[in-house]
C-alpha cells in the first residue's frame, strides 16, 4: 500500500466516525425539537422530500412541509412530553457516502389530551446528507405499546396484544409479535 492510499483510507474512516456522530446528534435533536416545540428548527431535521410513516397511517406525510405540518398538528394535542432515545444502529451505504439507514430504540412520556401516556417506539430511519448536513429522509414509527400510564402494567401482561391504545380502538402492537424471529422462537 502506498502512503496516499493509507491517508485516503484514514480520512474515510474519520469521515465515517464524524457522520455517525452527526447522525446521533440529529436523532437527539429530533426529541428536543418535539419536546421543546421548537417549530422553527423542525424543518432542518428533514430532507425536502422526507417521508414519515406510522403503522396506523395517522402520521403518513410526504415532503418536508407536510411532515412539519403533521407534527405541528400532533403536538397541538400534547402537554409536556419527554422523548428519550436509547440505542441505535446506523448502517452506511458503501456505494453512496451521503446515505445511511438506522434503527433507533426509544420511549416517550407525554400528556395527550390531558391523559398521561407512555410509549415504546422503534424508528426505522433513512438518512441523507442534504446541503452538507445529515437529515431524516424517511422515518417510520413502530410501537410496542402506546398506553395511558395507568395501563402500562396491564399492557405488558402475558398474552396482551392490543397495546397501541392511543386511538379510540385499541390496536395490535407493531413489535415484537409481528417479528419473524419472535414467531420462530415461540413456535420452536
């Protein structure tokens, strides 16, 4: 190997670490923007063609303006909220240094329409560098539970599948029961 090849490889590794760090800050900033109701900063989180999805279809939006309008509407029915991210897995596209995907594990505490609620959320993300900054190109929200705080213990009880109770009709959780690995484990 030549010195120039080693230098390019080293620079690429440093760039990847910087990208990973910047995406981590983007993920953290999302929670702060939502909790602080920082509507002015919200558009900077998303690419111009961003897509947001939820399994119930209630959050489906296409394009930065529509995504921000949807979030503004959702925030209008909330009192205080606290979004907390835990672990994340970020995978970079080797063919395009400006593209990555991620899985973010998180939970949220909030007051929705005067009712204290808790949620366990997985975000399936697509990130893209746009105008020199990493942004969400796509974000899909999947819920293990979204329940009133006084229903939390019941929602995690054995055999309870209807753990998404934020809407009028309780719905099945998005995970873990729908995961193939979960079904295989319990079939064995």
